[in-house]
């Protein structure tokens, strides 16, 4: 039986604001109860010969919060991802242990990953090269529920830099009905905040994410300019895929962002680019730090 490998996990342009989608160790990093939503329409106008829209469509909703008595944070996400004739819905729930290390905070997280895969084999009619392929003999929708796990570590010095390393779909779970197998994927993220010496209201924020699934390697590199920590804009490059424009703003406890990708691959003439819209809210909570005690013979 032939094996086909392709994009599994969604590609995000605003990855620097949506790290819960990649790394369970990120939970609690904002120091509050944070809810973040994102909608991505990839390759606008991309269709097959029958007029079916087969380009990826992704929706994310993530929630995370530090939990004092657990010495860490809880986080979770809900994802809907449509690509081709696949319609996938996933739920993730995890925990991250957090501790102060040096000038920053280190965390290590783990989360359960439950995915429901649905594939409509009926829509493959007219696309089948080998008509006697047993996979396509039953032209109906098929579903699979897989359970897997993600791991991640994350370290951040506030307003300075961050670095994260994570692995998703560790067990590479396989569906029995859809013939679909998850692919273990590794993520390395990092970012730096550089305040301009003579212009303290401006910050330059370079960042990057590297993705490897054992077969293909990709990366995004971005540079944002922020003004008074309220407004930002910048450019991003995705390896062999797109150049992107990003803009956004912090309005009190809300964060709004939008990005637009211009394709640079061979698919350029078949689509009108990709667009992402992000909306987040973070309710800050005070987490009491561990108080160090010192004994002195003068004060007994």
C-alpha cells in the first residue's frame, strides 16, 4: 500500500502570540488567565478541478492560567482544522510546572492530545488513479479518534528573551478507519526584545520558529517593531512558502492582530494569499512569590 506524507499540523504566521498551540510548557507565561482565539484562511481561492475548496482552514482557541497550589499552570486548547477532504477537531489539556531560574522563569509541560479525524472518501471520486485501491472501495465518511501526548520546555526572561523546545504527537497514533497516522513533530522557538537606546518607546522584536517532523524541515523568521508596547507591525518569511505582513495592537487587556501572507511557492498563481485574524484577552492575577527567610543571631 503506498504511503503519502503531507502537512499535518497547522502553519501559523502569528506563532509568537500563539505559543500554546505548539508548546505546553508555555502555559502560565503571561501571569494571568489568558484566552486567545485565531482564525486562519490559507491559500484563498485554492480549489480542485471540481470547484471544491481544499485549502487549509484553521481555528484555534487556547486558555491558560497559573495555579499557585499546583506550583505551575494549567492550559488547554480546542482546534478545528480543515484541509482537503479532512475535517479534524482536536482537544488538548495539560499542565506545566514552573520555577524561577536565574533572571527568568523555567517551565516544563505535558498535555494529552485527543483528535477526531474525519475524511470524506466520496469526494475522491475523479481523483483516484488506481481504481481498485481497497481504501476507496467504501465511498463514505470515516472517523477516527486518536489519543496522543505533547511535551515542552520553555524559558523566558521578561522583556528580554524567550526560548522553547517541544514535541507534538509523541506516540504517532494511527487511525483504524481513516488509514491516517500522526507524525511526531518538533518545534524550536525563540525571540528577543531589543529596546532602541535613544528611542525607548520603540522595541525591535525578532523571533523564529523551526519545525521538523522527521521528513520535512521548515522555519519562520519574523521581525516586529513595537511602539509603547501598544502597537506593532512587521514582516515575516516562511521557508519556501510565503512573505507576510503583520500588524496589531494591545487595547487594555485585549490583543488584536492580523496578518496577510503572499505566496512565494509554485502555488502563487493558484491562490490570493493567506490571512489570519487573532483576538486575545488576558486577566492578570497576582501570584505570590516564595519568600526567602534569613536567620540572624541578632534577631532571635
